[in-house]
C-alpha cells in the first residue's frame, strides 16, 4: 500500500509582525524544526491511531476535503506547539504536500501556500499568510515587500485582502530562540493592536514605523549587514512593546540576550510565546535565557520548505 511522508518547517518572524496585518511588509525565515506527516489510504480517517475528531483535529477536519478517500495520518513534530514558531502552518503545509502527492495533483507551491493559509484562516482566523508561505517556500520570504526587494513568488487573496509573497535572500546567521513557556493566542493580540490603532494616531504612527524598520531590515539583509539588522530587530521590539504586545517574560529574555547579541526581539504575536536573538555567541545567549527561566534552542535558517521525505 502506498505511503507518502512529507515534512515542512516552522518559522520565526524576523521583522514586521502585527504591522503586516495593515499591509506593511514583514519577513519570516524557515527554521530547522519541522513537522512530518505520513499518510496512507484507509477505511476510516485516523490521526496518530485515533479516529479523527472534528473538535480535536480541526485542521485535518478542514483539510480532508483535499483527499479522495479516508486516510491514516501520522504526525511527528519537533516544533513546540503554541510557541509562536509556526507549528500549525507546518502541520497544514506538510499534510497538504503529502495529500497532493498521494492524489497525483502536482500541486504547485502557490496553491499549497494558499490552501495551507485557508486552513489557518478558517480554523484560527489567522490574519496573514506569513507562516504558511514561509513553511511552504522555506528559506526566507517577505509579505508586502517593495517591488525589487526579492524574487516574486505568488499572491494570496482572501476576501478583500491581497498579499504579495517574495523570496528573501538570507546571509548565513545564527539565531537563538527563547521560549517563555507561556501560550498566548494570536487573535486577541491582533485585536488589541487593532483597537489601539483605530483609537489613537500615535499607535498608527508606530505601525508605520514598524513598516519602515522592516524595509530597512530588508536592505540590511540584502547587504549581509548583520550588525544593522540586529539594531533594527531591537528597535522593532521596542516599537512592539509600545503597541502593548510584549510582556515581562519576553522583555527579560530580550534584555539578557542583548548582552551577547547583535539584536533581540519578540517573534510572532507576543504576549508570551518566543523571542529571538541574532548572535555569534549562541551558547552564552542560551545560558542567559535558561538562567531567566526560558527554554532556549539554537536554530539554523536557510532550510528547505515543504517537501516529500524519502
Ligand atoms: O506567533 P504567530 O505565528 O501567531 O504570529 C502572528 C503574527 C501576526 O502578525 C501578529 C499575525 C499575522 O497573522 O500575521
């Protein structure tokens, strides 16, 4: 019986979260932590040995419409769930890749990224396709980047919203992730920023400034200027803190990491989840994060996107 095994990477957002919801640019990098989905035809759909349950498996429940028959689904993950590192995007991207091979539909990356985003949008109300496009493409991607800022990959549209996704060339660099262990849902944080921005011109100016910081970050990345990029990341953290999406735990991990880093910031929605530090002293940063109660791990970027595993 035919079995297909596919994997897809998690991601970190290096610049531009929250502002991306309002059409500003953002950059996400795929990381060497992946989810693997193994699928084979079956008489009923099971997930890791249990019959699929719409409440427990909302993603698979939504995505099974792409399969012509029930499936036996098995998953393996080395992305902590709820950590802001794109585990649900990697789950959707790896499963859809496996199903497209099983069905011989030769799905291209644009369709894969759109379908994976629609799964996140339907289940989670996800605001932008940043995670899912990074997981499908791998390496680095930008959303809403200025023309000429990277090779055009695809557009994704939902309702009246449209995002342009481009490839971002990334230099060799080491990032340390510090996971706070706190889970914070993305939706309420996006709403909090929306309310602040709608009420107050100051918040709207901060969102614009995050957008400009991201454009500057794209220039720094294209020149391989890690020092500049680090400065911009730290600046971005301050701007996000002003918007009210950081928290004590994130600020502590950012501050201790900065002693040994080019820059550090929260990554993703904030309120908990994870922070990232750009450094060439990863062990020292890991130690500092551990001492402050965070869970550190060193990640490699520049990894491939969703693909079949032999
Ligand atoms: O931590 P995450 O992966 O949920 O990142 C959220 C990023 C936001 O810009 C806040 C929302 C979005 O969908 O882009």
